[in-house]
């Protein structure tokens, strides 16, 4: 059957699919969902919490509906990529917006659990550069992989960002070092490795897919 692809902005009607996107991308070729492992939340509960955050629609971070572009095949969403220009309209940093959303949505005991594990993440905290395009949560449903659909969405994010902010000079993406397919995807789209971050805490493997993350950048 012939495929008919189209790209559109995500809407409030897409929260269920976007939760699938976020969970799938969080796994990063593993079965670990950091939103579960770091906050001690059961995997069957995290989807509803993600949907709650999306419904708040706080622009300028990875949990904003407006950050996502969705690729459809004959009206069915099959892939999505999040992307926003960091602090474009003098918003607080996305890390602050994310933290506030989680603090508002997640149970209090889960926030306390994260705080008790904070040192585990030392070495893997990557700052997001102001006025750069941030790419996050790249996801394609399994049946549609190896068709370069993520490439289409990344390129569309670049076009959209340049339209909204013509002075844009850089795009950035963070990826675990062992996710070779993702690294190849970004290299194919003009991203190069800028810096490698590493955690020396062996407990990191209990919570995240790997102990090294790469910051990749594309000069526009």
C-alpha cells in the first residue's frame, strides 16, 4: 500500500501519542525510562503524568505540545520530534520550566526520591545554549523505521525555527553515546560531536541507558 506522509504541528488532541513518543525516546534503545527510575514511579503510571504535564502547555521546553512536530501516514501519527529555540522570548531556561512542571505534577514523594539521587547525575548535566534550537524526543514507530522519517522532521524543525527566529545560528541535540543509530541520524543531518559528558557513578546504569552523553551541534 502506498504511503502518504504529511507533517503538522502537534495539538491538544495528540497528548496520548506524544506520551508514547516521550516514553519511547526516553528508553533510548533500552528498557529504562528515567522518569520512572529516577522518581520511583511505576511504568504503568508515567504515561498519565506525562499527559498531565503536556496539558499544562508551558512553551519553551520538552514537555510542551507546541514543541512537537508530528509526521502522519494517511492521517495516522507515526513519528514525532520535539524542538524549540531556548529562551527565545525571554522565557526561563527550559530546565527551570521542566523542573516546575515535574514539581507541579509528580507526587511529592517522587520529588524527594529524585533529590536523594541527585549526585548520581553528576557529570551528565548538559546546559542548553540560549537562542539555539534544541532537538529532543526523536521517535518513530517501529513499523516505520529505516525510512528517514526522523530526518524529515528534524529538517522541518530547522525551517520552522529559522522562520520564527531568523537570527538562529545553532542547533543542538543530546544523545547517549551508545545510541549509535541516533548518532548516525544526527550526523546525516549535519550535526557534529561537540563534547562528551560522563558519569563515574556506577549507580547510573540502574537509572539511565548509559553513563555517557554526547552534545552534538549543527552550525546554521
